C-alpha cells in the first residue's frame, strides 16, 4: 500500500490527475501477489494518463481471508473494452491479464464511451499465511 501511495503521488505530480488510494490490505501479502497488484495498478494508471482524459482516479484495495481485490476507477472519456487492443495497440491490457491469470485471479474491465472506466482485479489467497507487515 505505501508503494501505491507513492505511485499515486508521482502520477499526480507528472500528469495533474488526482489519484486517491483507499483501503488497506492489513498484513503483507506474498511477494508475487504484491508485485502483481502493484504492476496492474501501475499499468492501469499509465493507461488513464495516456488515453482517458480523466481528472480523477480512485484505487480501492480490499482483502478477505480468501482474496485480495483491487479496483481502479477513472472519470475519463471511457472506451469499448472489446476494441481497446485494436485501437490503442500495445500489450498493456494483455500483460495485466496474464499477470493476474498466472495467480489464478480474475480481471474485468467495465467501461463505455463517455462514462469513465473501472478495472477490477481479484486474486485468491488460498489460505496462504502471510508474514506480518514490518
């Protein structure tokens, strides 16, 4: 979570977009899950900066005993998720999906033109014991 706050501040300074990080994950997660969440949020924010024309983004984190969740929502112009790779090229969305799938997680994008976008990720914890945050 501290790394996401730092990322948010850098995006705010560089792009002039308000980025709010909400929620907590409690104890530290396994490193591969922490890395995946960070990279997905990083790519999601990069996409907002490049394509959305947004003024505000909210990153929400949550955790249950069974899963960790993350949502990245913006108030930008929105898009048709089915056409995103064709329109914008690159490997961003595909890379995020691969990262999440490698951890048996799920990723979903909800958007439509003129209505902003929301990226949702859930990754199962599968009863993994996590070390306490230091």
